[in-house]
C-alpha cells in the first residue's frame, strides 16, 4: 500500500501548466473501477454509476492543482464519488424517477447481475447491498477498498468511533442476512 501512496505522492506537487490530461488518464486507469463500483454501491444503479464516474473524473481534472495530499488519492476520489452519489440520491428528480421505476416494474434485473458477475462471491455482495447505506459504505470502504478507519471517518465526515460502531453493526446485520439465506 505504501508503494501505491508514494506513486501518487507527486500529485501534491503538480505545477500549473503540467499536462493534466496525462494525470487524468492515469487516475482513470488506476481508480476507474473503484470509483464506478463505489458509486454503484451507494446508488444501486449502473446507469447512474456511469454518470457519476464521469462527473468524478471531471471534478478531479478540474481540481488536480488543488490536491494537497491530505488523504490518499483513492480516498480523495472516493470522497468526490460519495458526495456526487449522495447529491444524486437527494435530488427531487431521482426520487420521482425511482418511484416511477418501482411503480412501472423497475429497471432490468440484468443491470445488477452485470455488477455481481464481476464480484467473486455473489451471495455476500447481495447481502451487502441489503444493508442500510451507512453500514454498506463502511463495509465497502473497509473491506473492498482497504481504507483505514481514520480515513473512512474523514471521508464520511463522522468520528472514528462511529466508523467502528457502524462496522460492528454492519457485520452483525451481515451475519443475520447470510444465516437467513442459508436456510
């Protein structure tokens, strides 16, 4: 993990005039899947994850010179992703469309299946997707992205104790969900 951090340490020292498109391509190649997956975990919609991913990298491109290394590059990108995803979920448009989707029969189930096919254990990830968002976020950031509790707390703007508590509760919920599915 340290080598990855050092690899991206140069972002703190980008000078104006440096070709940001080269850096953007590297960011997209390295973190594109992480950004898309996290957007999907929050919104549960692949089409929205596509849009949010694009918005995240546009924001990163525009903010490259402002990056000061207060968090890892991955943490920075996932913070942007979370903010954009939450903004999407809070918008009046999405509430109306989601209600309409449920009433009209929802989106094609194949969208979720495409994502789950990428993951090694479909049963576990289905259980994760059943969790309330605040628990799902902590589990995904911890176990899938490997962020430390301190960085998760910073990203979610909560205390480290809250992260630990949510992690504990998420594991408890997961245990219950998985034991029900085994029956």
